């Protein structure tokens, strides 16, 4: 993925020295490093990420043996990797000739008189160099003097970036103020696109900002309806794609927006309508993710082939590994201004980072996550061909692509961590502890397990397996992962996510059984089915109880904890439904009143955490479910309760109840009676 990278002072020295080499001459990595009091590897590392080709002529630097070496031609949109042909052609055009084996034919072309004294000017790069617009990382504001009105594309990018930075500082502490700055940033992008309608970078940044806003629960409610914002965000992504149809970043982001839009619709609308609307969105998202995955695999294969070719030549292999294998002292030289000069003005450029197995894994995870949701929207009785086709793509990713990529990662040396520049101060009312994270490997393994569980559900719904076989498959998928998670000395986000996903899969199992055609007391398999359900739901509650207590509460956000408590309420209300069946075991029936009471307590706990997270939609859902639990408790106990008890809280109940019936938490036979109570 491309990102914005600041040109370090060391890189400026390298690029300035390169500009001293006249046309028709070349120098060597060794000569450059001597002039800069550095190392050849450090020079190679700087040239490898040169964003100013060919104005900064890195093609004029060759191996000390006279071999041409590699060349990365981002400026001509070449694939990532080394492109010797481009380098040879550029030098040939300048009158520098190499033989058929890639060696310099005349020593007179070598230029060694590099005088680094010229690097003392305040602007080290020649003013004629035009840097590409930035995308992700932003420079610090250069002062408090009111800037002139923006005119150029970069002016508008700079103005919008400053508004985004200001919004970020107020994001946690003052949402209203953050929203004002976010709106100013969007206005700056819109005005810039009016003046520069073909600017991909303006279109990209605007779309990216809108998606960031749509995913922030504290902020998005102040922009109105989240679904409407996501629809607008999708339009912005489609516009950016029209300007650069082959850009993997914008395609990937668009697929993420499609997935989020589908999921938001499933949460907000009646189930039948939501499924109908969500299917085409998720189908398009899966198609885009699959396309991105194919492109990334092809690019990575080309890159590896080019690297192998360079390594086989035996000539200056280390230049292309300079960044990864750079000595510690050289790395320090490259980043020597991280702590002291982070506020200084710098030059910015879009740098295409090398594609890694980790970034491909992220695409695998996104594809499988979208597929997992999509499979649940198909009707196994009528859509089996579609299901099988979609499932096959996911199975290939889960069983072939992901294990291969993980094997590559495990066999590769771990890169040395380099301290990042410290961010500026922000106003925050949240915890000061560092946010927990997971690795792409963790996420991919979990996405693979969840996808395989969804395939097992499809097989059961299509009549290919029994409820017992379905339950055994889910247990086999997660058993090793859950066991490993439980053996960790201290819980982390990865182990927490494993247990949460297992609980989701068990809940899906119970819902699938409740939706079966034979789920009636007179059916011969009914006793087995409800026994399987009770076991799965009890295990679900045990997992969720663990996640809702310390130390997991220090790992999970308030939003995640709201989901955990709501799921606990769903689990006990589901068990309460089973306890009312004639076939229920005596112990189940005896626990009914406790289960329905606990469900209400858990829903109210979820409501409290949703309030803390600023998730108004989740809070409304939790409150509506609490009303359902209160009514069921009243009916089951035969007690009297005035309808005034839930007056003003019932608006969301019909929609939420429809979803609870769809998931099997509440029986269809009880839904009408519940609505009559309101």
C-alpha cells in the first residue's frame, strides 16, 4: 500500500549529492558513501525509496565493479522491484554505455568528485523538483501566520491536512469541535476538487476521511444517519476509482466501505429488507477483494522473481536489502532527527512501499470476513450454486493462500523495530494506556476459522450434515485456537478475539438449529437439537462471562464490552426460550426465571457501556432488548406490570424483536404477543 513518507535529512544529502553528477557520467555506491561519511548500504537504502526519479538521478549510481545494478522506476509506474532495463535505457540516452553483461565499457564515464559542501543550503533539493501529493502522513504546521488562500492541488491538500490534524486533537475530548474541523477538511477537499477535478489525491483523501468518520462511533452520530454517510462515502470512492481505476489502495478501501454499508443496513433495517439490500453490496465487495488479492499475488511474484535475478547475479545484492539489513548505526543516522526535528518543515512525497506477505494477509482477512457475512444471507434451499461458488473462493484463501503466506512470514527474519517520531499532544478523556493491537497473522487465522464455521453452517442448513456433526465441526475448528489462547501467561487482544469469535460461532450454531424445518417438539431429532443448543449456549455464556471480567475489561473498548454484554443477554434469553419447551430437562425449566432476569441485567449493562462509548445505535438496541426481557419476565411470572414501565422506550422494539426472532432468541410464536404488550 502506498503511503506518505517524509524525506529525512540523510536522504536529502544523498539526493543532493546525486544531482552533482553531470549527465553522461556515473558514480558508485562506495564513492557516494565515502563522500557522505556513510555506508554503501545506507546509500542504497536511500536510493531504493527515491520518490523523485528521474529528476534526482539515482540511475547514475552503479556498483563499484562497474555493474549496472538495479533500479526502481516508480515514476514510470513500473512494478515494485528492480528494473535494470529502465536504468540501462536512461544511461544509454545520456551516452553511458554498458556491455551485454551489464558492465560499464568506459572508465571515463565515472565521476568521483562529489563535493558534499554544497549540501549546506536551506533547501537541499533543487526547486525544480515537483513532489507528488501526500496521502497519509502529514507534516506539522509551519507557523501561525495566516496562509494565503489555496490555489494549487498541494495547497488544498495542505489546508485539508491541517484541519484533519486539528480535528484529531479534539476527537476524544470535544466531539463537537472535532466535527467542525472535519467539516472544514471536507470543504477544503470539495473546493480543491472544483478547482482540480482530475486530482486523484484530493479525491482519495476526501473518500478516506469520510470512511474514517463513518467508523468513529463518537463522531458519526453528529454527521446524521450513518448509512447515508456511508452511501456518500461510497460515491466518493467510486469517483476516486474513476480517476485511477487500477489503484489497489482505493479499490481495497471501496470494498471496505461496501462491507460496512451492508453490515450497517443489516443492523438498522428489518431482516428481509436488509438481506435483500446487503447481498449485492457484499458480492461486489468480495469481487473487489478477490481482484486486489490476485493483483497483489501477481505483483509479489514478479517482485520475488526480480530479486532472485539480482541475487543470482552476485552483484551488489546488499543495496536492495539496505533498508532491512541496515546496520543499527546507519538506521540511527537515517532517523537522527526523529526526536529533535519532528517540527521542522520537510519535503513530502508519495512512496510506494514494497509489497509484503503481511499486506497480502490483510486482503485475505478482508475477503474472508466479507464472505462470512455474505454466506449467511443466502437461502441454502434456493441459492446453493451461488453459495458453492463463493465458498470455493474462500476455501482456497483459507486453506492455501493464508498458510502459504504465514509460512513465508515465519521463515523471514523479523525486521528490527525503529522508534517512530512521537505524536503531538491531543486532548483525550479516555485511558492513557496504549491501545491493544493484533498482527495480520492473528487476524488472518481467525478470519479463516470464522469462515470455515460459516461453511459448516451452510452444510447443515442444506441438509448435508446433522446438528451433531455441525457442532463437532465448530469445536474442531476452534479447539486448538481456544486452548492456545487460554495458555497465554497474560491475555492479549488476539486471544480475546479468538474467544469472542468462538462464542459467535456457537451462537450461530444455536440459531441455525432453531431455524431448521425439523425444529418442532414432535420431530424425532428435536431432543438432540435442543440438547446441542443448550450445550453450545452454556459454553457461549462461559466464554462471554470470562470476557466481561478482569483482565479482559482492560483490553476491550467500551464498544466491544457493550457487544459482549448484549450477547450475554441474548444467550440467556435463548436458553430461557428452550427452558419453556415440554421436552426441556427439569434443571433447564427450573432455571428459566433466573435466565430471563439475568438477560435483562446483561442488556442494561450493554446499554451502559454503549453510552460510555457514545454508540447511540447500540444503546437503543440494548434498551429495546431490555424491554423484551422485562415483558417476558412479567408474562412468565404472571405478575402485573403497567405499560407505563417502558413508555417512551418501545420505538425500537419491533425492529429489534424481528432480528431476535430471526436469530432464534425469541420464538416466532411469542413475537405477536410481545408486540401486543407494548
